[in-house]
C-alpha cells in the first residue's frame, strides 16, 4: 500500500511515519527588508572569528577533529566541569536528535510542551517514538505541573525549552525545581536553553546554577543565537558522563567541522564584546515590548529570548502580510501566531508601525 498522500508514485517501500512528516521548515529569506524570521543575530561575527574560519579553510582537504578536544576543554573550564561532562555537536538540533535516538525508540514516549520548538515532534517520530505534547498555559508558558503529570512508565525523554521558542516565555527556577522533584530520576530531562544569554529575569531557570544538581538533567546551549554563529553549526550539552557517552554514539560521524570548533573558541575569547551585544539586543527587546504595551498589546507574553510572540490566531496570515508591507519578514505558526526576531536598530520603527496596524486588525 502507498502511505503518503504527497508521494503517490513511491518507487520503494519507506516508513509510513516518515512519509507523513513535513520536512523541517526554515524561516523565510528576505529579498528586501529585514529578515526577522529565524531568531538570528543581527551582528557580524565577533572579532577573530573570520580569521579562525580562514585557518580551518586552509585545511579543507582534511577531516575535522571529531573529538573536538579544544572547544570541549574550553567549555568544561567555563562551566566548571570535567571534559566528559561536555558534549559538542553540529548545532543543538544535532544534539537533540542524538539524545532522542539514545533514549527513545518504538513504544517509548517523549514529553514536551506545545507550542514549542518544531523540531521536538519531528525528532520524536524519526526513531519511532510517541509524541506527548502538553498544551502551554493560556499565557503561553510551559505547564510544568501538567508536563510532570504526563510522565508515564514509557516516558524516556522530557523536553523543557526556556526561553520557549516561539513564545519567548521562561520557566522559573522554582517551577523547574518542583518539576524535577516529580520526574523520576531515571527519565532523561533536557533543558533546551538556546536563548539563555538573552535572559535578564533573575527568577528564570538558569542551567548554570543546575550543573551536577540532577543526574538525569542535560543542559543544551548553542553558538547560533547570542554568539551569532548560526551558519557554522555548533552547540553543546552539559550533563552526566554516562548519558553524554551514549549520545556520542548516535552522532552523524565527522559532522562537526573544524571551522565551527575554531570559531566557537574565538567567540569565547571575546566574552566582553559578546555580553555588550547581548545586552543591547535584550534592552532593544524590552523597549519594543514596552512600546507594544503602550499600543495596547496586552496579549503578547513578556519576552525573554531575542524574539516576540504575537498571538494573532485566525488573523495570522493577514498580520504576516502587514509585516511584509512594512518590510519585515516574520515567521507564522499557523493557526496560532507570529514569531518576530529582535534585529537591527533600524528595524524597530518598521516593527512598531506594523504592530500598530496589526493591533487595529485584531481589535
Ligand atoms: N533549540 C531551540 C529552542 C531553538 O530555537 C533552536 C534554533 N531554532 C535550536 C535549539 C537549534 O539551534 P542550533 O541547532 O542552531 O544550535
């Protein structure tokens, strides 16, 4: 039997659950105007990064050093852990897939909040595991009480995303600790903190303060967002050596390039400049949010990442078109809303003008 409605003339037998999956959808490019659809960093790479990449390019005929000893050691020192408590891969998406493959197969369950990062349901289906999405609260936050309650005998992985993509909400440290107390210690929990550097709320959970607190917790971070290395693909995890060792076995071999490793090291060398840039984006985010509140936008949850969530519901496509007319490419999540990245200073007025028009549209 043919299983896929989109591939009626399938020449070979493929897995029906894979055929039913939509392909990973990337934020739209912007031929003109501001591309605020992929939560990217508006800055050029940090000083020293291009030189580091250049050095790696001269070794392109060689395979990369898959063990990544330098960046691993560097991150271990930054986090105050041993190198075997650090795992590095070609983006945190790669790590998410590696941990899912290591933890969950047919008949196993993966619990995550919804809406959250679109990769979670997708990567759950790949190894044949079962999706257990838990609805966000009405104010677009993780419902950690319901998520803990959704854990069963079959649960092998629970994903917590803070700040949550796409709603930009955080879980508090208190909520997270109460949640961890309820989840059995033999169930892997991943705290995906791709946007952690932008968080300024002291009550928010912070993986930095959770290192070695829970043997079943892995903290994920990335160089794609605050560090602006999205194009190079490098992310990392911090957790117990035995869990990380299992995840290392499920890697696509040699997928982490020397370019990415060297660029990450060069970026870590520029911590002061990084913090300056991140502070600028965070304060721009807060200024935009305050202006939106003035426009009457009470429905937008307070943002903690480098992006905002507009719950535009059934008017999402119309609202997206308003952004487009104002030279802004945003990202729609039908039928719920729009995610908009905080970009360059020059984009702010366009964002506010478009938002005002959208507020009228929804009124
Ligand atoms: N986690 C979350 C929550 C994200 O939003 C993203 C990027 N969209 C990632 C992980 C993946 O980041 P990368 O693979 O570029 O490290």
